[in-house]
């Protein structure tokens, strides 16, 4: 008879991980009945609920960007399936190269692992005798994480399983998909709960890697935008803006400067905090973006030359746009010589380097550079779009987008635009502002622009790119459908 157990793994560095599995044999006597007893148990369980963020941001989330009109991969180890839209429901190419950790398969698995762990926290921690204020924050963080994981799932796969109870038996794990409307209803409910108890951001006592109240509001604003709930999106975005807790740094390069990471926290609302000294707290993303063979000293000591920006994307910037400085058409090698664009990558003379993920002091592939998930520029652009979609291109909407443009040293957006023209301008502004931050693909899919803009993003590596309507969402991994008899494939992928 199968028995549901919880395994506790304690690393040498003291980071606690929990995995919930159905096992034939009992490998531990730590069960859900005798684990959730102390304040330390509550903290350990919460840490475990964060761990799947690291597995997603190891590469899977940023690999989705290869489907966009901004960045492309070196065509090896199955990454080109996203640029060429040649993946299948079994993600066969990724499996043959053992690259599932870079694919939507990892997004699916990480999110449901995180949801399961958050569900245990929400079920068991209320009964623990501990400081009530701290307990409330722990529960708020668990609600935030559950909302975040469900949002990641629905924007990648569309209709997904909403899971709000832990699997106390095997049967509990078998659930049907919910409608997108139902998924967002659950996201809203979790964020409503999180906002009530999460503390506001404090520069004096920052919680590195933990969400503030403003982080929950930012997620709410973005989720509501994707849900086409524009008044709600605007309300939440303006709550962040009016809180005064966050602001734009004057210099966009400082946002991604590792030596100014503490300063950048006034703009970076929530990030994956990369810690090179802790196993499982680093990401492969940094090593992808840079010249090959670790020859670019500013990028890091283990860059593979595996991801670059399209020349056409680089050319789309106004020459004076400060954000173009976060791209480069040359680099300085270890001998101090300037290597021109033709030497950036061996696969094309059109490669452009992305400079957002640099750590010149990396220890091999272990980088300290954080990966931003929500930042203040994003919130301003959400507010501009939501206001316009709800009420037209008002002076307020112009004000929000112009805050971002002025930091980039651009002139204010031309007045007198129609609502559609203004929204198109916001989407373009988001492209310039948030490139390579695992955001663009979702802007293209939620607006339908991927069908017209992606085919224009080509070079001599990928001369033809033909996304289809079915690529709006990724197929649910075939292994998951085979494991859950109640789960069905997205109709476009059947």
C-alpha cells in the first residue's frame, strides 16, 4: 500500500528542501503529521516552496525568449526548436539532448512542485504555535507563490489544473483542467490574501528574494493585464506607483550592474536572487549570454556564446536610446583587444551581445547577478497600457510611458495617438525596456503579434521562421498527460 510521505533533505549549507512524493516504501519517518509542529518547520516548508523558482530560472523561462523577435540561440542542443517552432508535445528534441530543464516541461514541473509545497504550508502552518505576525507573513508568502506559479502555468499553457489542496492521497493528484477564467479567479484570491499580510518594502530591512506587498500588487497588475481586466490592472499598478516604495534608477545600466545590486533594489521589485556560494541558487542563463569560450572578461568566466540578440532588434533602437548600451556589437577579450562584431559568434556575423547578465568575477558558471522578475519600469508600462485600454490614451497614460522614455533619454511619446496606436507604442516600449528578461514572448502571444512580428525577425542562422496559431500556448508535456488520466492536451496540439 502506498503511503504519502515528505522527504526532508538538508544540504551542507543549511538550505532545506522538501519534496512531496508518492512512494512504495517509507524512506523517512518524517510525515505531514509530525513535521509541521514548530516555527522552524514552518520556515523550512516555506523555503522549500521557493525552490522551484530556482529550477525555472535556471534556464527554462529564459529559453522561451528564443521564440521572440529579440534573442536567438546558437543552433545546438535543441534550443533552436523554440526559434523554429519545431517542438512537439513530447518535447522529443529536448529529451534526446537531456535538455528538459531548459524547456516548458520544467516550467510545468516546477510550478506544480511549488504549488504542492505552498499548499502544505497553507494547510499546516495555521495550526503551529508561533508568533502570529510571522505566521501571517509566511502564509502571505505562500499565497503569493501559489498565485505566481499558477500565473506562470496559464500564460505558458492556457487552461491548466488549479490545485489548492495538497495531495494527501494518490487520488488527490488527479484533477481536470480549469478554464483560464477559473485560473485567474484563483490567482486573484491568492493575491488578495497575500496583500493583506505581506510587509511593504523597506530599504532598511529588505527581504532578499522574498516578496513585498508591492511585489504582490505588481503580480496582480500584470496578471490582470493578461486577463484583460484593465481597470483592476490599473488599480494595482497605481497602488505600487503611489506607495512611493520603488522608483526608476536614473541610469538604466545601474539596474543590471552587479556592483550596484543593493542600489537597484529600489527598482527591482522581485528577483531570482542568484547566490554563487549556494548550490541550486545559481542560473545557467548568465552563461548563455556572452561571447564564446569565456573570452569576454566583463561577461563572466564561463560564457558559452549560446544566445545573442538579432541585428534587426539592435537596429530598432533610436541611436540615443540609453537602453541600447545594454547591447554590444564588440567586446574586449582577455588580451585587452577589441573583438569586432564578426568575431562575436562563429555562427553568424550578425550576432549582438546582451549585457544584462554580466558578472566578471563569476566562479565558473556560478554568477551573482540577479534575474529580475518584476521591476518598476514594467509597472509604469502596465499602468500606461491598462489606462489606455480602459479609458483611452489619456494624459495619465502618456505620463506613465513618458517616465520610462525619459529615463532612456528619449523624447516624450508623440501626442494625439489613437488608442490602438498608443497600445502598440507601449508594446514596443516594453520590447526595448524589458528585452531578454523572459517577458517578450508573453507580450507577443497575449496580443497576437507573434504571428506577424516573429517572421520578420530573421538572420542567416534562422532565415525563415513560421509560427502558427497553435503556438499561442505550449503543448502540455505528454508525460504529464499519460500520468494523469483526467488531464487532456490543449486542443490545438491534439
